[in-house]
């Protein structure tokens, strides 16, 4: 008989103490060309040669599990193009999420959360990602309990939030939000009078680009709040998180400008590995962002909830009134609590250095 899911307090404790994360870039290829792509920004994306041997990936994730990692962030370029590596991770690490563009369906035996990126409606997606893949993503993941559609809000797609929320409702998938953050390469590239053009920068310039202004954040929030009332079963988003991530400087920055309180920052537990399985010596999973500009939702939500949970634990379990933990667990854990709970002894023990 399947054991019942743990209580909320137990889940808070597991979230605060037993989830040990790392980020794995498992594929160096993608079938889209998103403007200002996070992965294909900076030289590190091109200087690591992909390991394609499935057995080497199995051994790699076995070592990561032995190190004490219980939650895998599987990232790109596009993880769904490397299903044997996804399966290798899921075989050894009990929980995780996969960031995908939705164009290839990840087989049902993989029980991680699947975060499908949306960049707007048909025309905007074709412009900003090189192809309109929204219909295909909905076909692949309609009514899939593993799937969450993540709408990346940028300066050019605010009017498309609402229709895409209704499209998510129609296809039986929840929707959450990410704010576009410019990589340092993107910002530098558009700052000149005549930016050079390639797959990374097809149309952006100083006058027409994806960077959000203060008024865009405010407008996005108004739209999201309206949608939460209209589609409460579909919209999974936290007001407390939004207040924090849209503030002028969400993170506590050290003297070098790097976020001290970011869950994606490299430390003795959280590491990022490149496609050649080399451990990154860079600051975090998103080294091409300036922490002042960084608004990515996976790092942001996990950081916000982790810091909030530490307060909860300090107050001996007195719960926060914020909705951020509940939203985070729906997005990132879902039905994985039982597996995490079963691995909590492993997770509680001291995590070995990478
Ligand atoms: S760039 Fe973003 S993910 Fe990296 S340390 Fe800074 S805030 Fe965290």
C-alpha cells in the first residue's frame, strides 16, 4: 500500500532540510533558437563536449545520489533531446524537474516535474524562438499531471498572457510565470547602434527588445491577479514571491555583486555540472546573468521559499502566512513528496563535497 503523503509541517521540514539540489546541463543541443537564450550565452556553452555514453551518465548520477543529492534540476540546452540522460538521473535521484521547450514528449516513466516554457502566442513565439511550437507543446502535454507551463513574460508579450492562460486551462495544464532577464551578452549586444545579427540576436536592438521596464512588471501583475480570480485552477503563482522578485534588488548582494541568498549559487551542496560532466567553478547555474538583473523563476522561487522556510523553522514551525511555499511545492514537488520522504535519511546525512 502506498504510504500517505506527509503532513504540511513535515513537508516544510523536508523542504528546508532534506531537499539537496544540484543543476545538470545534460544536452548541448536545442531545436529552437530563442532570442537572448540563457544557455547559448557566453563561451562556457561551447567549450564543453557533450558526454553521450548512457552508462557514463548512469554512473555520474549514481555518484551524485551517493553524494546526497535528492533533487535534480535538469536543464539544457534541451533535455528532452537526451532521454537516456533524463532516465539516468531519475533512476538515482528521487525527485527533480526538467526544463523543456515542450517539442518532444518526455516518456511517462519519467516522474519528475516537467516545466514547459511558453514565450507568448503564435506570432511572438515564432519571432522570439525561431518557430511557433506552442500547439505542439500543448499536444504533447495536455492533461499531463507532471506538466506545468511556464510563461516567460517579456516586454513584447504582455498582451498574450491572458490568451495563453486560457489555452492552458483548455488543455488541462497549470500555468506559472517567469520574468525575462537579459544575459550580460544580450544587454551588451543590443547597446550598440547596429547590433550584429545571428541566431542569438535576430531582431533586438535598443528600441525593440525583450527587457521589462518597471511599468511592465506592474502591468503583468495586474493581468496575473485578474487571471488568478478568473482561472484559479490553472494559475499557480505567489503574490508574495512576485512582490519580492519584482522589487528593485531582490537578492542580498555581496561585495562582488553576487547574491548571497540565492539557492542556485554554487556551494558545498548545490553544484552545476556541464554537459561533459565537469563541475562548474562559476558562481551559479546562471553565470551569464548579473545578479542585480536576475529574475529567473526556478532560482528565484526556490531561494524565496528556502529563506522563508528558515524563518519558519527558527520560529519552531509557526507557519508563514505567505502562499509561496504552497505554490513552490505544487510547481517543483507535486507528487514527489513520498519519494523524497523515503529518501529523507539519505538526505539528512551530511552531503559530501562534490
Ligand atoms: S545570477 Fe541569478 S541564479 Fe546566479 S547567483 Fe545571481 S541571482 Fe542567483
